[in-house]
């Protein structure tokens, strides 16, 4: 089993999504439920089978090896640190955004 962690940036991404749902969409209860479900789903997926999801091809061509898993309208990008048996979720991005641009600029 792998430990699954959120990077500082992924935590920020998650908080921004929660704030958007809670305040812009006026649905705080939905925001909390969504966040809990999102994190629980990612943990279940990645703690046992982190290699089951593909490496993002464009980023790999730039020498950046991030894998990705999609949940609803969002994609979580992550890296595997095999020697520590850990998975670090590095970004959580809304699917319609320019993912490559976001990651390259960071």
C-alpha cells in the first residue's frame, strides 16, 4: 500500500474548489460533501494501484512525469515516490482549463 498525500499546491487547489462551490454557488454543504468524496475516492484509487493511471503524454515529453486520474470534472495529477511507497497529489485542475499551461508555469 502507498501513502497518499496532497502537496501544498494541491491543498490550495482543493480549497479554491471548495470555496467556489460554497460561496459562488452558495452551497456549503455540497462543498464539504464533494471534498470528502473527492479525497476518499483518490485515496482508494491510489493507495493500492497508483500505476493503473496513465502518465500525461504532453508533460512526459517535457520530462515531467505526472500521472493523472479523473474524477468528475476534475483531474488530479500525481507522482509516485516508489522508495517511500508514497503518492503525492501535486495538482487538482478543472478539466476544461489548460492543464499543460498551469503545470508548466508553476
